[in-house]
């Protein structure tokens, strides 16, 4: 096709592949396309969308002619959309010189994007817009075509080895120019001191553009990363955004908003109330979204750690460092750190308290451990020992202090509200404790806190200087600002740029957080004992349940004395794993916060004092008052999560209790009438039999009376109804209404018919068997609290 025809086809083709922005057109549904279920379509899609495939060749072909395509501003993330609609330009250079107002009669603002930007915008935003795509089978996000393509694009445009490959174009000798700036259609204010593009700065220092292909094509790397970060991480409320801005930027924005008039295209500016709701979009990231962000974080660590060692001479560095190398140096602090921190804060505060939080947790832990993606390999040893964190990572830890400390406190608050008896929740606590217990890591975090808490020294060149993040102009490579060597100032700059100048820092190794850790340790001890009681209960149940006990005629437990949790269904192996996870987590927490053995012993003793008389389950935490036991907040937490409970037993007449699910309702009512008729007719004879002192009396007392119930009614002033006379010795036939009893009788009759025994003989055998059973039970258990047994 000619370029003119390709120009018209390109937007339709992109929408056909990635779906429409409103989610109505699903497109190729790359997020659900897997090689295991659709191998042919999977391979064709990956080949077609590969960085060297036909689709990217089309992008580069259109890029050479400088075509532009409109992307609606209304589908951008909430903060960006609201600020552009208020005519305040975002700080990201991705949006500069691209905002276009509609022609007469048009609707909404648009971004004028070049083909590469347009393609990557659609590719990145399809992860957010295509949430309700039809899924006919279980899909593993990490095996989908979309996940593989993200990994492929990152490896191609952010290579850890070598340089970015030049684009494949129809003209091998010609170079694809970087996008040229366009004059804005309307003057915009800026809500941040945006940095210039790395590309423009490096080309200005290059004697020849063609001398270094990376300096010509680094704009693709920068554009790709900016699009991914903006589409996947730029979602937060207006208050969170304003908190991050320096005071002079807030003043600039306020002044501009006050001076804005309604003359621009006849549309008045939004009111502050409308702007507030425009920023506060409803953002609910999915597990797949978090997994893709984790892939981005892991690759950026590998990309940043592939930086070549700096030369000894600073002057030599300025002349020999390639643009890609300098891009590696600033890629995390400038492009990712701020938005990832806010994204993690949002997830920690809004993610459900279930096992799916594991995806967020692993993404956070991946960011905290850049040394895992460093090129050097740990030495091989016979025993895998914990690898000590090198001192060279101290600068990273200090410049990301809030990622370690504040988010750790956020995790503690989540862990205190979860059921640690669940093996998945226990595993998450174990993972966090294991990461923070790495040798030398806690010491470096403590050192970073000490640097932040140091009093600010008044230095002449800093007197009027503001704390700014790299995205607000404080680039670590900016030649316009003097080099900052004070580590304390770097830590303060990091904290205040992310949380604002009035932020009250909560020390990770302070008293308040230490008390939270002690509470978590106490919950771990309680969860260990609960898991042990569940394990013991399961073992006893398996030991007591036999084939013949299933056919017993005694009434079942009508109180439902055990509730249990998911460990009952998983098995003994998972109970053992839970105990191991909790034990190791407690050990790691003691290493991190220097907890003594005396404190642990005291907590274990406190956990063991509330056991019930059977010694298997504990009562909820409560305090004694004049009105009886009152639950504490910890006790309410224990009841809600199923860790402990009060033993509530039915204490009324067993004949009058509600019909159970394992009983036949019609038989219960009929047998109650029959037993009531027999008790009314033979009440005196039953009393006489139960008063005898021989074996017959013992037999009748065991099977026809409930000693605890009789004593309770005898001294109770409440029960005075007409049924109170039936609380003495009586005949009860309700057990015959149990489905287990009915099935047992049917099996016996079936076996009897097999041996040619008639119904009369079978009934006689059953009566003889029941009589022998009654005699044995009377002989062994009469007088030994038989009904509790």
C-alpha cells in the first residue's frame, strides 16, 4: 500500500488489535491469548507484533513521514485528564506540545501523537480498558501474549546489553527522525518544573547525530517507559498530588487558576469542586495489572544495574558516557520512583484482605531488592546462606527510604487484620520478614532514618533551596544545580518530595512501630496455637471415625461444637507449612527488631492462659466487669477471623430444639407425637423403673433421663409451662429421624434379605443388638457424665 493508504488504515488496525478505548471492541484479546490453548494464533500474534515484525515496520514507515494521530484526552489517567482540561500542563514531557483543541464542532481535547507513541499508548492502555473481556477458561497472566509482548518490548527498547537496535525502515540508508516539536494551540501553565528530554540534551552535545545510533534512537526508550509509567501508575487523588508539589509550584498553579477566564473557546474552566472529583478516579488495579508492573520493575532494576562502571576521571565521563548509559543512571529516580510509591500506597490501603495481595507484595519486594537483579552472581556454596546486602546499595536504600519504612508499617497494619492461621497469609508474613532480615539491610535502613532525623544545617547555597524530586527539576544529572554530596540532604529531599514539607515521619525502629511488631508477634503465637489445636482436632477426628461408628444410633452433636477454617480442607501438610512459616517469620522479626527471648516467653505464656477446660481451644480476649465478660478490640478481631470463639451449647429440651439439616422433618414431628403419647401413657411406670437401684434402674436412668437438664429445670424459676412435666424420665425416639439412622437400617435390611432373613427376624436382630449396646453403655458409662461423653 502507499503511505497515504497506510496512514488511513493505521488507526483502524491498531484498534482492531488492542480493542477500542471504551472497551466495547475487544480486539485480539492478547491478555487471554495463550500458547497452551491457542498455539497457532499465539505464535502469529507474537510474530506480527514483534519489535522487528510487520506491525513495527509499518510504525517506522509512517514515522518517517511525520504523520500525527489524535488520542482523546478523556481516556488518560484521572490526574492528567483533569489537569489538561484545566489547561495546566502535566510535568511529564510526554504531553508537551501535543495537546490540540478540537476544530469547530469537535468534542473534547486530543493529543497529537506520532505513530510510535500512538501504537504504544493503545498497547499500554489496553491493560486497563479491557477488564471485562470474555474468558472461557482459566488464564495465567504470566503466560499470556500481552505479558510476553511487554517483556519483549522492554528487552528491545531498554536493553541490558548493547544498544537499542535501529528501526527497520524501507530506506536502509536513511534515519528515522525523532518527533519534531509542535507549537501548542493554547498557552499552558505547568504544574511542575519539567525536565528536558534526554534525547535533546545529548544530541546537542554530539558532533554528529549519526555517530552514535543510541543518541538518535534513545527517544524510543524514553517514550516507551514514559507511556508505560503514565498509563499503569499515574492514578491517585488530588490531595495526594498536591501534597507532593513544592510550595512555589502550588502558588503558580493557584495564580494561574485564579487568572483563567472563560474566553478560551467559550468553555469556562472547571470549578475546584469539579476538578477534585475529576482527579479522584475510581482506580481498582487487577492482579494482572500488578504482575505487569512487577515485570516492569524487575526489568528496570536489571537495566539500571547494567550501567558500566564510572571512569575515575570526571572529565572523561562527560565525554565518553553514551546517552543510553546516562538514561540507565536516572531511569528509576526520575521516571518510576514517585508514581510507583503512590501506586503501592494505594494498593496497600485498598486491596482486599485476602491472598491475592501476594501479587502486590512480591512487586513491592522486587523493588526493594535491586541487588537480586545485579549482574554479579552470589558464590556457590554447599549450604545456601543468607546473602549480605552490600554497602554499595546504601545510597539506593536512603533515596528510597519511604519504600522500606512507611510501606513496611502499612504491611504491619494489614497483617494485624488478617487470619494468620491461613497458610497463604502466613507465607506473606514470612516473605516480608525474610526480606527485611537480610544481613546488613536493617542497619542501612536505620542509618537512613538517622540521616533524615539529623537537624538541617544552614549552608549558604541551600538557604533558599527547596526539596524537590527528580521529576520536579531536581535531576541527579542536571548540570545547572551544584552537586549534592550530603547524604542527609538526599534523604530529606526524597521524603519531602513524596510526602510534602509538613510530613510527620514515623520511625520504623521507633517505639510506636515496635509495639505494632510486638502485637504481630503475639498474633503469630496465637495463630501457631490455633493451628496446633486444629491439627490435634483433625487427628482425633480421623482416629475416632470408623466404619462402625458411622452406623451408631446415638444422637449426633447438636451444638456444632467446632467451626474450623480452611486448614480443615487443606490437610496436615499445609498445617505443618503454616507452623513453619510462622515460626521462621517470628525468628526473622526478632532479628530485625532485636526482640529478646524474655519478651517472646512472656507473649507465649499470655497466649496460653486463656485455654478452656479441655485445653484445646482458647476463649476470645476479654475483660471481667460487673456485667460479665466484655470483648476487647483484640477479642473482636479474633472472633471475626475465626481464631477463637465462645463455646455456646444448646441447653434447652433436646426434643424441642430446631429440626437439623441431617434430620427428616416429617419423621421428627411424627416421632415427637409418638414419644409424647408413650410418655403420657407410661409416665408412672417410667418413674418407677428409674428409681430402682438394680441394673434395670441404671439402664433406665442412663437412657431415659438427662441429669444436667433435670437439675437445671428443678432449680429454675423460669420454666413453668405445660411441657415442664416432660423434663423428667421419658422415651425419646428422635434419633430415628436422622438420615444416618435411616440409611443404617436400610443397609441392615438389605444384608438381611441377602441372607434370606425376613423382616420380622431382621427387626428382632436389630432389637437384640440395640439391647446389647444399651447394656454395654450402661455398664461402662453410667455415672460418668455419659451425656457429655
